């Protein structure tokens, strides 16, 4: 059966802006940024983990009609497109402060939960992101 | 609807008419044609044509099969219909397209051959290539 998740995908409305955010602010690493002519194949991952890539895909034709792309953009903007990413961190509060300093807007401050300390934010387009510091074993 | 569209992406070479696709979608033919169009922005017939032409473009670039063989390989019933449909969607004949694609491999222009190599090198899953190289309406 399956042995790993290699690719996940989320929709972003602008790939340059997505790079600024995911790499420039969240500190992810670019795995591939290739203009294939028919699409820009842009993937990022947690630094040192290229085996698990996130495709930052822009909705649009010819993969879908312009009308559908408009609906996808609207759903992303409403925060209901379903592009959720949950990261693990060693120190939730420290990471939170660092990102706050970079101008990242949070939806939830670091909070203690049964599963650890975590907080929530959105990317510039509406996708929801969390990062969690697991409880000490 | 998506199940019927996936069937076209997968079995584009078979003779898929509206009644057959409607059966895949478990709805009446009239309802199928109307709903497909409302959902994906084009008729099922046009969607299938563009999928077949996309596959034909791929075969023209990547293989030495004759234009007539490719016509039947991707599911067209006659070379006349194939040429007419291809010209209508791509803006040039299959032969001209092949000449341009082979001539410009590595250069710009219709350099889809180089794009395909790049996609292979980065390990782009085929569903993304097929979605994004489908000729525009």
C-alpha cells in the first residue's frame, strides 16, 4: 500500500505573492519553480523535507474554465476552499513572535490545547494555516 | 458530472457519446448535456474534442506515428473530422503543428516538446500536465 504523501496541493491567487509569503515569511523552501510553458510548477516544502511537497497552483484555464476559476478564487477568498496546512514547530510562541514581527496576521494566538500549543493564521489569499508544538512526551 | 468527465480523460479514444456518458453519470442524456455545460462551461462533446486534440498534440510531438494513425488512436472516426477539429482548436493543421513542434524543440514558439521534457524532469504528475496542456477553447 502507500508509503508516503509526496505532493499536496493548495490554490493560491498569485504565485509570486505566494512565494513571498510561504518562503519569505513562513521560511519554507522552494523545491521546484519551473515555467513549463503551459503552467508554472511551483512547489515548496519544510526545509530539509523535499519528500513532501506542497504545490502552489493558480486556478485558471485551460485546467478549468474562466468561470470556474472565478468560483475557486471566490471560495479561496472566503476561506472555504479547503486548503488547510498544519505544520509542526518546536516552539509555538517563539515562532509566533517571529512571524508577527514579519507582519504575518494571525487568526488565533498561541493557545494550550490537549494536543499541544498551537495558533492559527491565513495566507494572503484565505487558506488556513496552523502550527502546533506537540506536548513534551 | 465529474465521474463522466474523468471517463473522458481516461477513455478518450473510445466512442463516448452523450447517452454513454449520461449512463456513467446516472442521469438522462438531456439532463447530462445541460448540467455538464452548466458545470464545466462547455458541452461534453467539446470537452472530449479538446481532450482528444490534446492527446493528438502530444502524440504528434513525441511519436513518429502517422497523422492518420494518431487520428484513430485518439478516437476520431475519420481523418477529415480530425483535421477540421484540430485546425479549429489549434489554429493550424496536424502536419504543420508537428513540423513546428519538432523544429522548435528547445527554442520558443510552439516548443511544447521542450516543455514536456521539463515536466518529466521535475516529476510533474501526468494529471496536471493533461489538465494544463489541454488546448484552450
